[in-house]
């Protein structure tokens, strides 16, 4: 019995020494650690609060710093404006000075129709105008002498005005035979050929204004408040190019179908390298916010 007690006491003593060695083994300071990090021991919540049950925890001081925020919107490039050049009169296509893909200046003729009988109509209208002018002048002279009534003088005046209007219509008909570009751009489509007969309202060409270009995206209701007209932004194209521009438009009304707001970023394109319809990602830098950086 005495030997059994001695054996138990010896085992208990060894266990106690082993526990005490764990308490004092971590007192040496760590070498090469960060000065902002401190290691402390806290008791385990599920066990006793004795020295042997403390859990080591690291504590570090953090300071809030200003961090830049970036809002991302997906979209695509779009021409600044596109117009369909339509004929204002009917006739046969006589000339097409430019081919598809050509760049034209504002005011240049893109399609020209045959004048046909329009020149003769103009000459006839001008002859009638000269006749009405003589009649009116004679009526005024007679009226001054009291040999012409006011009604007759007014009729002569009305005939003169009608002749002038006829000349103007004839001149317009001739001017309509030349379909001109309203602005500088590229002829994207030319759906007619020389000799084709086109009616009033027929499309002669499609003109694209590609300087500047737009990058168009649609912003969600949650994000739209982060964008404002005049903000600077960048667009990364699927081709690998990155271009800079300015927000020129943020819609005030959401799309009824998608509940998103249209956003337009205007990009200079003086070298005409950007094309219409390229997928892009718009990035706009918002005001910095104060935040803590926590490494995962």
C-alpha cells in the first residue's frame, strides 16, 4: 500500500512540474516581431482561469486612412451621333461623289439627283415673276393717280407674292437634288447606286460622327448617386486600350425595362482610332473615404 501511494505521489509531482514548465516557457520576448504587435494570454471561456489555460492573442493598433474608391460600369462605345441622309425630292441618282467609308466635311454633297425638268420649271417661274412685277408697278402708278382701286392694287400685290413663292419652290426643288452632309463624319452605309430612282424620304446614305466618341453604360439605382456630369473617368476597352474622358450625361429617369440609368462618358477621338460598338468597362474615381486596412 505504501509503495502504491509513493508511486501516485511521484506521478502527480511529474505532472505538476510539466504544467509549471508551460507557464514559464513563454516569458522570453519574441525576436524580430513587429513593434505594433503584442502577444497576451487570455483565459479560455470553457475552462478554468488558471495560468495553464490561457490562450495567446495578438493585438495591433490600426489608424483610419483615406482610401480611393472606384465605381465600375460595363458598357460599349458609341458614335457621338448618326444620321440617315434622306432625299427631299424624287428623281434618278446621277452622282455619288464619295464611296462607303469615305470621310466628308459638313456641307459636302454625298448624293446628287438628276435635275430633269426642274431647271425649266425655275425659268418659267422667274418669267412669271417678272410679268407680275411689271403688273404690280403699273397698278401702283395708276393707284397714285386715282385710276386704280385698292382692291385691284391688292390683287396685283397678291399675284406678285405668289410668283415669288413659285420661284422659291423651284429653287428649292433644284437644291434638293444635292443631298449634303450636315456635319463632318464617315459614310457608314451607301444603299443606293447611280441610276437608281429614289422617292421623297428615301435614305441615300448613313453618316457617322466619330469625334468625339461615347462610352455608354447603364447604372443601377444603388450606384447612380456616385456619378455626376463633369466627373473624369477612364474606359478600358476589350481591345486592351485604356482611354480617358468626362461624363457628359447621367439620366434623370430610369429605364422602364431594366430600372437602370443611362450614363455617357465622352472620349476625344481626333485620330479616329476608336470604333463604334466595342465592349468597354467604365471606371470613375469617387471621393476618398476613411477606412481601416485589415490584411486577411
